[in-house]
């Protein structure tokens, strides 16, 4: 076993799955145009918010008749807002194959007290979409951030359906080509693929979702921060830059800079290509080493952002302790920060491969994985 440290280190060791690495061109100086100390209701503030909405539409290819709103509380706030406003009109199916999807199940069943059909899959697997009735409302994550498992293709969701689809796309937007004709309420946060700052979410509504909002009133009371309609009509201002609560204009400026960077690398297709290249670097390493594998069992469902790995060597005595030790050693070496697997997931590592990460950094990290693995395994055997 080689125990000599690799000669090359990642220039940026930030591989956290959220908040994620800033764009490579990020600089605090670029935020100097933020209208600090000004009302977000002033013309300048509203113009910045409107620009963020319309540039998001441009890059993601969101149809012109879809509404895009900036809402509070990150992806969580956006997805809760969708569930609380839209669900309850018809039967509901909840799909989950990792912790965040399971959290939406809990909220729908225990908080909204819906008699929902719940379909789950173990970490590394995905539910059988053939058994889902899309004449019901269906809630799911597009990409399981804590499992590294994503929906394999657009055809998993039928174009013709009576129910609404509520999609948590927080670790998919800007790295995967989302089929907007199959999605009715879609949410994400700025701090994932574009490396933005936390606390702000995006809620995207199809015309079908808007029709539901204007024709259906939920049985439960809606907190002020969740209300999307007034007098039975959509509050259009929310989707034109008049946010429900006060946004951070510094965060808005940061998001605008991230969007500008996204356009500079080729827009959505450029972002996807960068994430795919990062994942390819991990794939090549995994294929060359028999002691490590992807948590996702089917290559068709393998994420290109939150890449989750597991150790498969039979000599490892305590998987959780071993994975934690490897992650700790990599952090101590300053080559990978925050790559331990999610606390509810099987023991392993989680490497963010989204577009803001440079492929050269992923490539430089891979030999360090082997180095840390070999040292920890040697230490374990010596202690036995």
C-alpha cells in the first residue's frame, strides 16, 4: 500500500453539498452594486429582483407562461409553500428515496394530515414510477441530494395527467435538463448548483398550478408567509419581484453574479457539461478501485451533482467510523471540506460535483481518497 501523500492538491477544497462552492470567478468586489440600505420595494430593488427572475427563466428555459417567484426560507420554504397551497384538492402520492423526500412525506402526512399514498425506496434505489398514478398529485425530489439518486429521464412523468407534480429540484436545477412540461410546482435554492447564498428559495408554477391556486382553497389555515393568493386570485407581484418578505439585496446581487457566470460558461448546457465532467472524473476513479462504489445502484439514476460513494472493502470493521475517519483526514489535509455522507444516509462520502467545482480539483482529489483510505485501513488493522 502506498502511504506517500499525493503531490497535487485541489486548488479549492470546497466539495460541500450545500452551501456549495462559489463560482470560480467569485469576488466580493463584484457585489459592490448591491443596493444596500435601500428598500427592496424601491425601483432599483424591484429591478434587481425582476432581473434575477427573468435571467433564471432564460438560462433554465422556463416557458414564458410559467410564474417564477423568489420566496423565503430556501428550498424548504418554497416546497412547503407549494404543498400547503396546492395539496388536498385530490388524492396525493408521496415518493421518497432519501432524507429530504422523506421529510416531505412527514410534513404531508403528519402536519397536513393528508391520507397520502407513500412509496419509498432504500438509499441507492429509486421508486418504480410505473406504479405511480399521475391523475393524483405527486410529490418527489428530482435529485436525491443525500442519496445521489436522480430521476433517470423525462419519460418517468407523463405529459398527459390530471394531477399536479410538485418537484423539489434544489440539487438538480442548473445541472440537469428539467422537463418543464412535466412539472407544475418546482423549487430550488440559490446555494446549490450556482453556489449562491442561503435563505432564499425559488418557486416555479405552471399554468395548471396557477389554475389550482385560483380555484381551490385548502382546508387548513395558511401562514401569511405562505399566501400566494388574495381574493381568489394569484398575487402576481410575488412573481414580478415584489417578494412576500424582505430579501437580502446582497444575496440577490450574489445570485445575479452567479447567473452572469452561468451565461459565460454556456448557460444550461455549459453548466451540465461541467457537472458531467466532474462526475466523470469520480467515475473513472471508482472504476479503477474495487474498494469504493457509488451509492446509486443503477448508472441511469446516478446524480451528476451530489455524488455519493460507499466503501465496499470487507476488511473495514466499522463502516460509519471508517468513513468519518477518512473524511476527517481529508479535511485535516486541507484537500476536501465537508464531504462526509449525510447523517441519515448509509456510511460513506458525498462529493459535490456541480458546475461551480472545477474538474481539475476533482481530479486532484481522487488520489487523496486512495491515500486516506490506505492510511485508515492500515491504522485499523494495526489496532486490531
